[in-house]
C-alpha cells in the first residue's frame, strides 16, 4: 500500500477540484452558447415579427384616420392632401404586408398571419377611385 503524505493528499484534492471546476465551466459555456442562439432566434424571428405586426396595425389606423379626415373635410385642397397621404400609407401597407409572412414560421403562426392579411384586405381595400367633385 502506498503511503501518501499530507501534502500529496492536498495536491491530489486540489487537482480533482480543478478538474471538476473545468468540467462545470465547459458545461456552463456550452449551455450559455445554446441560450445565446435561442435568444438570437427569438429576436431575429419572433420579436421582429411582433414589431412588423405592430407596424401593420399602426399603418391601418393611419389609413382609417385619413379616411375619416377626408369624410370630415369640405375643402378640396385638404381632400387632395389627405388623398396623397392615404396613397402613401397604402403603398407602405402593401410593402409591410409583403414582408410580414417571413416572420411567421410555425403552422399556427402562418394561420394567424393569413388571418391578419385577410382582415387587413377587408378593412382597407386597395381600390381607390378619383374623388368626386364637390358641389
């Protein structure tokens, strides 16, 4: 049987604790890397998707406000100005609606995105004719 001195025992214990610390550190770094990848995915897809949906909502509200302003206005120059703003907002909405589906990857997300697109099409039809002449 080998007789170990106290100093050798302390050195062995220190070596075992160091190896244990290295193993835990390696596991922690790997876990943090996976967590970081998950957070990047969350930001790049889900948070940007929510921001895109919020932007669509804001644009639809602006369209409704401009249509309300057209209804309430009697001055033809103001109506023209509101129509110009309305046209710009509609173009902005079309761009937003084209980029929106790329953020929804799951089956449920795609179904909700399609439902939102259909709702926007009903709420904000794209056909606008020339304004009628004020009498």
